[in-house]
């Protein structure tokens, strides 16, 4: 009986090792596919920003402008706004 249980345990270990190897191979295939699919998204070493490099921002007028082209500061400071209040 002891030999049977040892043989079963060895078969079980063999199955677990094979399944693990299959998972490992599948992960390698998936990784290759992801690299092929998204290679255009990976940054080239010369294209990346250095840690201390500052990203230039637009002018203050560009940032504060509304989507319709109106400026919230101009509306608030206009005399018409004071007359309505």
C-alpha cells in the first residue's frame, strides 16, 4: 500500500510540474504578443524625459481659456457683470 501511495504522489508531482511548465510557456507567448502589439507605445531611450527636465507649459491665457474661447477672468471683470448684480 505504501508503494502505491508513493507512486501516486510521484505521478501527481509530475502532473503539477508539467502544468507549471505549460503555464510558464504560455506566459512567455503572451509576453511576446504584448510586446509585438504595443511596441509603438514603448518609449525609445532618447525620447524619454530626464527626471530633472521641466515640461514647458502653455501661456497663462491658454490655460485659463474656456473651451468656447471665452476667458473666465474677462467675464468676471467686465462692467456688465457688475451691473447685473
